[in-house]
C-alpha cells in the first residue's frame, strides 16, 4: 500500500474507533466532525482501492436497510429533521463498504 492509502486507512480506522466514545447529545459538533472525517477519509480509500465486490447475501440486508430508511423518510411527520439526520446512516453505509473492500490483513 502506498503512503496515501495507508494514511487514509488509519484515519478511517481511528474515526471508527472513536465513534462509540463521543456522545452525539453531549457533543453534536464533534459528532458531525467525526462523521465528516470518516466520509472524507473512507471515500477516497474506496476510490483508490478499486476492487470488484462480488454480490452475496449480505447485500440483500443492505438493500432492506436502505429501503427501511427510505420508507421512514417518506412517512416521517417532520421531513426536514429526518433529512438532517440522514448523515448518520450514510456513515454506516460507508463503513459497510469500507469493510467489504479491505483485504484479509486489513480486516
């Protein structure tokens, strides 16, 4: 791995590691900053490591998750608040594909 790929990998891992220790109710700005670091480090890592992901049974669960998020957005009473919290779920999807694209050593 190149230096850029390694640094993106370790920044993404550190943001995943620190996520459970930051309360989004107590520190909402740090929560948003941690999400931003995750997305800005994992997305280039996914683009640089252009590995082909073979579809398997887990993808059906991801589809059900995305469908349930879409249905909850559609049926929400406060739509703007729901779209405002959509960034949380996008971080989970990025983590899901980050784990799927890593090799055995990185996992």
